[in-house]
C-alpha cells in the first residue's frame, strides 16, 4: 500500500518534467553571437559578409581616385539589386540594408535613397508644394544624383552525400560608375559550411 | 498474477480505442465532396475542420497548400508548402519511438513525410506559385532545390521507377530560360527529354510537343548544330521560332492541373487460426485511380491558339511508386502480425496453476488479440489534392493586352469548361497562368 502514493508522485513528477520539456523557451542572444541551427544562410553570414565587403571596398583605389578629381569630395553611392541565385530563399533586403548601414557609418561616402524610397519622397515633396508653409517647402529638382551603384549576387554550390552537405556560398559585389559604366571595384566573399543532419530524432 | 494483468488489459483497451480511429481516406470525404462541386474554399474549410493528427502534419500542410492554391491564394500556398518543406527536413531522421509504435500498431503511426514524388511536388508547386506571382528569382531557388533533391533521391534509390521527375525538370528549364541562363536551361530540357524517354513505359507520358520545340530552339541558340539537327530529324520538325524572335514577343505559359491523384484504400484480411483460436489480420494499402475525363486544353487569343501537352501523369507515378514499395510494406505487415500474435500468445499462457488465473490469462490474451486485430490498419495517407495529370501549353504573342480564352476539352472533344483570362504582355516577358479542374464525379474505378 505504501508504494502506491510514491508511484503516483513519481508519475506526477514525470508528467511535470514532460510538460516542462514542451513549453516554449526564449533566450536572448547577443546580436554578434553566431548561432547556426539549420546550416542555412543566417544573420551572422549577412553581417560578416557585408562588413568585410564594405571594408574592402572602402580601402581600394577607386575612392582616392574619385576624391582626387577636381571639385569632388565624397562619392555618392546607391545600392542596387542584390540577386539571390542560391539554393535558399535568402532575404536579400536584410543583406542590402547591412551593406547600406556599413557604407553610411563609414562616413566616407554619401548615400542616396533607393528607387522605391525616392518615389515616396517625391510624392511627399509634391504634397509639400500644396500644403507646406513656403519657407519650409523643399523644392523639386534638387536631388543628389549617385556617382556609383553597387550591385551583387549570392551564389551557392551544394555538394550532398547522405546526411552530410558541404555548402559553399559565394557573394559577389560590383561597384559601377554611373557616368561611364566602368566597374571600379569587384569584391568577393566565400563561406564554406559542413552541415551534418542528425540520423535519429525523438 | 491477476494484478499484473490489469495493465495488460488496460493497454489492450487503449489499443482497441485507437483502432476506432478512421483511416485517412475516411476523414477527407467532405473535402472531396466540395472539390467535386468546384468549391475549393469550402474544401479548404472542411479540411481544416478535421481533427489533426500529430503524425500527419506534413500531409495536412501539403493538402492545405494545394487547396490554398486552388482558391487562388498563391502567397498563402507558398507559405504553407514552405512549412511542409521544413517539416519534411526535420522528420527525415529516424525516430525510434515511431518505429516501435509502427511495429506495435501500424505504419500510419509513423510521421508522414510523403513519397519521393510528393516531396518533389512540394518544390514544383512552390515554384509555380512564385511564377504565377511574377517572382522569377525565388522560383529559380526552387529549381535549384528540385535539382538537389532529385540528385539525392537518385543516389539513395537508383533503381526506383521514380528516379527523375520529367515535368519538374522541364519546369526548371523554363525557369532558367526565362532567366536567360541558356546553358542551364539546355541541360534541364535535356534531362526532361531523357526522363520522358526512359519513363514512357512506366508513366505513359510521351515527350511533350512544346519540349520538342524548346530543345531545338535552345540547341540553335547555343550553336549546337549537330544536336539541333538530331532533334529536328527525330521529331520531324523543320522550322521553329528562334530565341531572338521569341524575345521580341511575349509568351503565355499555361498549366492545367486536372483531376485528383489516386486515392489510397485499405485491403485487409482477417482469419481465425484454428490451431490457436486467435485472429490474424493483415491490412495493406493500394491505390485506386480517379476518373480523368480531361484530355487537353486549348488556349487562344483571336486566331492564335496553342494546344496543351500532357507533361506529368501523377496517377501513374503514384501507382508505380507504391508498387515498388509493396514488398517492404508487406514484409513489415507480416512481421507485425507475427509479433502481435506472439504477444497475445504470451498473455494467454501467463496463468498459473489455478483455474481462476488461467481464465484471467485467457481473457488478457483475447483482449490483446482483439486489440492487435483492430489496430492493424493500412497507411492510406497520401497527398490526395495533387492533380491526376498536369498539362502545359505555350503561346507566343506580340506585346499587348489580351483577353485569353482557355477551353478545357474532354476525351470526346467536348468542352468541359471555358474561361477568359486578362493578360498584359511586354516584350520578352513570360506570364504564367494555371487552371485547376476537377470532375464532378470522383468515384474511384473498381
């Protein structure tokens, strides 16, 4: 008879442990901490590649050459399309924003709004023309034109064998002079990952 | 001894309770009724109203994704099918718990991850969703994933009848060609051509007329003169519009998804073993084909028209895939029957010397035997909302705004359905449109 209560208690404890195992658990992570779960392209890849690309880009000859031109101080840059040609659905806008942030924060270049953003801003100016006080209006036709456009591609090669895959990511970025279509800088960053899938699960 | 038999009886009762569960096929009847009435929204609601089984998550996502597509909500369909893709990836690893359950109960207690062709179809339909939403680059991602998955499947089971998916290869070729990636498009078209040739006997799909033209055009574009000559001779086609001419015009690519994939049914046998007095039961799945009155589609804009070709016979692929797996399924069912019988035998012989304990053991043995018989159900889960067949037509037109007519014809040339679709085409642009059509009679063939 004395064993029954202890059995019930054990079962209750087991149920509690099982329930605890099923509850959602959230742990806040430092944004610089790399966490690889599936092996797919993630925020760490996006951040590292954009930082390295921009550091490389800003240390190259095109910047000095531009500054050396008469009447020029800082080049104006716009980020164009970064095409995802990889095996994964990658949110390229996150990567593009990382690139923009790194470029703006370097203080070495001016940055202009993207095509979509410009459309909204122009509409706002039109609205100002009608509704804003005259001394606060911003006139049309005074936009800063970009000197260079940065475009890029993300490519992958995947070599699978059973439960293991080697994932090779190659990010190519190109800076093109809008005045004469010259490619003034080409950057490349490679990432290789070995991904092993578990053979067993619960 | 009697006390130890109480849990045995309890377990047997639990198993018997589980046996009360209907097979998957029995739970989808209201969804099928709505589909036959051409009410995909009601079909989606009916499907979502079912009590979801944990092991069927991937199956539910596949069916919901397809029903959302039929409703015309391509973005929701993509999201749902993406979830299915992720869940398949998670469930590919072996679960010892599920393996044990499948031996104790039946194959349907294992998590469903779909047959190889169903897994490939997840990618194919995501790609079609993206194409119809005008998003070519994400469709290209799916094309790469299809290639990767088919390579993996070919490595795992090189002798499987479904070692390639001709239509999925063909679709990836169309995507690459739309991306102006000529060499990748050529490779994909060649792979599709080889697959149609190799699988003609198994799946009965002849090389689509559109693919013949595509192969010649791409071979010309890539200056593969010898190869182009070979295709012209083999197909008996002399003139095809060049890639440059095609790029001056726009193109409509229509896919028709006709009927429903075959339905899995259970075939079972229960016999009484006269030597032991215990029941033995074996339950195996088999496919029953659905009616397919659809024959071809005609897409027309004024006098310009194109006739569709059949590009995928899902019905035949499903039947052949199951056929190749039947030896393993049957072996598992026989082993399960033997294990369950041994368990019932052990319980009925667990009595002591007294007549009361012998009687109790007999009851326990009978209970286990009954539970074993009742839980023996075939795994009839399948992606039943897949079409029975897929057809494709390509119509090249000068840039402009059009009201395009799509006529779906039956086997006796009769028009099953007609619709008008407004399309705006730019120079060099491809527009992807689709129609899902399901016959009102979904009775399976005897």
